[in-house]
C-alpha cells in the first residue's frame, strides 16, 4: 500500500524543492528532521525516499523517514542524479532519490549544511564541510569549499584566495550557490558576515563583502 505521508508538523521545515524538467508531476522535497519525500502525481501523494541515508542520531540509523536532510542539489547533466548534504553524511542518488549512496569519503568532515551543483558541468558539485554538529565551524578551522568533478568519487579543496589562518565562518544551507555563467560563478556567505565569490568555477576566490550580519542566504544571477 502506498503511503500518504505529507511533510509537516512540529520542528519540520520544507527547505528544498527539486523539479523534473521531463515531467511536471515529479517532485522531490527535503525536510529538516524528516528526510526526503517524492511525489509522482504532482503533489497529490508523497512517499519517503531515504533508502541509504543514515540517521546516526536515532536508535535506528536507517529509518524509513526521520533523517535530517540539510540540502539537495540536482546534477546539471542528469535530472535523476541528486546530491544530498545530511546531518552527518554526503550522499548521491542516481535514480531521482529512490536510493542513495554515501560519497563523503575524501572530505575532512561529512557534516555540513550546504551543497550546490555546477550549472553546466555534469557530475560537478560543491560542499562546505563543518567540523561537527557539536562544533559548528569550518572543518579543520579552514575556510575551504570542496568540489567533486566525478559525482563524489573524489573531492578537491578549493582554497586560492580564501583565508589561510584559522577561520570560524559557518556556511548555512542557503548560503552557497552558483550562477549560470560560463565559467560559472560560485558564491558563499558565512556567519562571520563575509561573502566570497569565484568567477572561474571555484578555482580562485575573492572577498566581496565583510562586516555584515550573519549571512543566511546567497543568490546570484547573470544580468
């Protein structure tokens, strides 16, 4: 029997909605403290879609739902390929979210809030690792964006132009984004009130703004 779960309720928040350019009926949403849910009928009904996503903070680390998904991004080349930053764990799905594979190996920490996909390059995505849920500062106290160009098989730190000294600016779920330029612009803001930008796919960075309040959301567009 197909479940009729509707995300919502105490402490939960829908923060990511992923559409499918092939059909308007397919929707994937991410819900903090609940997990991933999919609809194939335009939102009339929803099914949990968390197979393979761990919930290390629960007695059962692999429940049907109850995961704390922080962000999802869709691959530029394959609408069925999704990247997921969890409350512990970075994952990839190759079937629209039906199942997930851990791709966190090679990162200094797989805890974090943000994930963004490159707007043009397939298999390319960005994350900003955080030390831990109990120590919410950049992993290793280093301001580093990590990029994969092979769908999570490997990761490389992007540091050119970013601070080299100890850094404490946490990047939250909506504070990392890309634009549609080619090469792509990549941007992030942090809770230190800083905004950084790259005009070359993340290869190098410069400081755009500082001394702001907490930067909770960053958006960019080509004009």
